C-alpha cells in the first residue's frame, strides 16, 4: 500500500499512460483522473476511469478484468490491501498496486450516461467534491460516485426526488450545479 508516500508528477504520469494505453483495448473509454489530471506536482496514487466494453460484458466476458489479470500475471499490477488489510476488486472499483514503482492504482468503472459525474468525482479534489455535494444538497439533489448498482442504491449519478439526471459530460454536471465549468487544475 502506498500510504503517505508521494511520487513526482512525471513518474506517475508515465505509469498511468502506460496502464491506460494497455487497458484501452478493453474499454469503450478510459481516461486518467485524480491528482494527475489536476496536474499536481506530486501524487499519492493513480486513478483511471473507464467504461468497459459492453460487447464483452454482454457475452459474459469481462474484457477489462481479463486485461487486468494479464497485467497481474506479468507482475505489472498486484492487489493492494487497504488499511484494514482487505483487498477491493469489484465490478466498479479495483484497488491495485503498480509493482515496479509501488504506486497505488485505482481503476474505476462507470457508464456512458454517468461518465461526467464519475469524472468530476474521480478528478477531485476532496475539498472540491465536498463543496459540490453540499451544492447538490442545497438544490435538493444527491450526488453519487458510482452509477446505479441495481440493489436499491444509486451511485455515480445525480438523483432528484423525480429520478436520476444523466450527465455524460462534466459540463452537464456543472450545468446542473448552476456553476461555470471549472478546469481540473482549478478544482480546489
């Protein structure tokens, strides 16, 4: 686990780009998020947001999972335990470790309809997300990091008393907030 260690932006970006490029074939869309996207001088981990290929999922083949497993077999990625020693490797988030560098890698999945909300949340910063969620509450809405999971909970979306609001772009999220779009480097 990476803990409090920080890595220079350029080192982490090189690892993130390599992973993104390898996983791209298993995804409809994949982008770098988090503090790398905000272009912080140093980062504590790498966050990748993706939309897995639907065709593979429809056929019962999780192409993203297969690509990640390939990286694990070749000792590029490993499961990363959290502070309680548990590992998270689910359908919507996978907490990994880039073995060579020791950088934590979080791989998050979402849907096309919720890409914008997921990208805003995964880009952060934590302080920005707190302000954004407070604004949603002020509007009578709730913001979530993940799309609907089918178990009575809504995630990665914006829910209102009348249903969900799709936000396929970040601009859609800012429009719902009633805010001008804020460049990731300015989200503090």
